[in-house]
């Protein structure tokens, strides 16, 4: 018999290539494409580019791909190049998802809302809405310096918006929905004591700050039914003083679990205050400056860069320990994300009881990763964690890996 320590160092990709289930959904292997906002929806509609991007992943053997940042309404978009859910894109979205199904991949949609963090020039109001009045760092180049606080009516409306978006997304063929509770976006702004300074029942204690996110989960569940898979992406920590921390993440996960989430994806950081903790590796600032078109935004990035882009050297499976803490606290499925790029890592995750693995950058460099992982026991992704692809979010043709494309 092989000793456990030795088993854990021996890549055994067969485990990752076995079928798995999230609620009633069967997935042919354990690899799921992580949400990476593709910026391939210039008119707010899915394009042929977006389709090719995901079709390549489907051809490469991914069990389920995720369409990154599907805003639940126009005012939930971070910018006007994002798509928002609604009848105006029903036929394009339906055909796009059908093409991916035809190629054997399931499709998840990440439900996003920017809250008080937006540079969307088509916003229905002067300023975006967050939990409390505050700075809208993303909106500064567009003259949208601040966000306003939501009223109780705005909160009720937002819950209904998530419900309606979920009904729509299920009806166009999405196989699963991933609700974004992390990275400093709208729901996370309610969860964070840093951005939520409300004095009513939606602010104060963690229970109060979780009231809106849990109402959203309940509304989305009602929209899609009990058997439909719902995933939650959370931040393990916001990585800034006074923000959500690793202990909060355990409590948040327990609340989501009790409220009926099917799987948790623990990530970390916020897009405005501390993005590097989410990625690790080389500083992304040079790439962001290279692809950013707005001179004002480049100036802001230069000034805020040293505080915003902190140094977090890359380590394989950099969220492993903290994700294990979540896994030990909940009953639902666990989806690992963060620096998984070798067969050895995939095997380790499976052996430690993670159910699925989400992959971001290692699929941008190697879209056929699942097939390659099956073919070669000592498979390692070509990704070198230089984070140039993060800068390409500002590229007119959308994201790509500049190193290997
Ligand atoms: C270009 C790019 C865009 C991303 N966009 C999103 C996004 O829209 N939503 C999200 O939750 N995470 C986003 N992420 C983060 C990834 O989902 C993932 O959490 C992160 O890349 C770490 O996983 P990895 O080490 O496998 O790349 C993005 C990552 C990249 C590289
Ligand atoms: S640009 Fe390519 S090599 Fe660099 S982090 Fe992104 S996917 Fe990896």
C-alpha cells in the first residue's frame, strides 16, 4: 500500500476526470472555467469573439464554462461594454449557450452587480447606488465621483431584479448560476463594514450586513427551483484594514450554506482596494497602464498604484489553507479557485475533499488544459502568473494571454 504522504505527491489525474454533481447538475469532470470578464460584449451583447473564446474551452474538455460578470441590470454594469440580462439579448444568448452545449460544455452565468462602484455612462441615474454614500473610485474618470445610499425601496427592487435576472438566465439555457458575493462588488459592499455604514436593519452586525445578500439568494432560489445549481463566489478576506476578514468568511459561508447555496468558491480581495491578493504573482500595474485608454484613469492608477497593487508572490494553491477552513465549516460542495495549475495540485485538491476546481489564468494560457491533464501525468500549465492578461481587460478585442497567444 502507498503511504498517504506519497499518494498526495503522486499526480493522479483520474480523480479530476471523474464525473461530479452540483445539486441536480452532472458535470463530466471536475474542471470549471472561473469567471473572467472577457470584455467581448462591446454593444452589451454576446459577440462571435465571445463565442469562439468559450468554444475553444469547450473543445479543450472543460466540464462547465462560466460567462464572467453578467450584470443583473443595466445599473449593475461596471461599464457600458458589459452585457446585462434582459429580453434584448435573448436570441443571441440562447444561440451562444446552445453552441457550447453542442460542444459538450455546461454553462454557468456569473450574476454581478457593481453597486456603488461603476463607470457606466448609461446609468439610469446621476450616481450609482451602494449601501452608503461614499467614493466611487471606478467612476472618477467619468466624473461620477460618488455613490448614493440605497433606500429600503431600492433594496426591495434590487432583490426583485436578481429574481427576474435568474428567471431569464435559466430560460436562455444557463445550467448553473454563480452569484457574486465577493471582490468588492454590490453585494460584497453590503457585507463589508468598510463600505456599509448603514444604521438600519441592513447595517451594523454581520447578520444585518448579510440580510440583503441572503434575501438575494432566497429570491434567486425561488426563481430557479430547488434542483437548480447555485454557486456563491465570496472573498475570504478583503485584504484591507477594517474590511471583511478570514474569520468573517467562515461565518458568511455558514450562513450561505444554511440558506441553501449548493457550492462555495472562496476567492479574496476587492477590485478597487486590493486586487493582487486575488491573483498573486507579478504586479499587474504595468499591464493595466499599457491597455488602459483613459488618460485620467492611467494617472489615477499611477498615483494609487503603490497602495493598491501590493506585493503577493505567487504560490501554487495560495488559498488552500483558508479554503479548507471553509470546507470544514459547511455541508455544501466546495469549488477551489486560486493558483491551481498542475496535475499535482489538482490531485491534492481532490484528495483533500474539494469537489471541483475553478481555473482562470491557466485556462487562458492553455484552453485545452483538461485534455492535456488527462494525457500527461506530470502536466503543468504554461501560465507564469505574470498577470498581463488582467491588463487586457481594457483591450478592444477582449482578454487574452499575451505570453502564449
Ligand atoms: C482577465 C481576468 C478577468 C477576471 N474577471 C473576473 C470576473 O469577472 N469575475 C470574477 O469573479 N473573477 C474574475 N477574475 C478572477 C478569476 O475568476 C480567479 O478568481 C483568479 O484569476 C484566480 O484564479 P487563477 O489562479 O486560476 O487564475 C478574473 C481573472 C482574470 C485573469
Ligand atoms: S498573461 Fe498568460 S502567462 Fe501571464 S498570467 Fe495571464 S495567462 Fe498566465
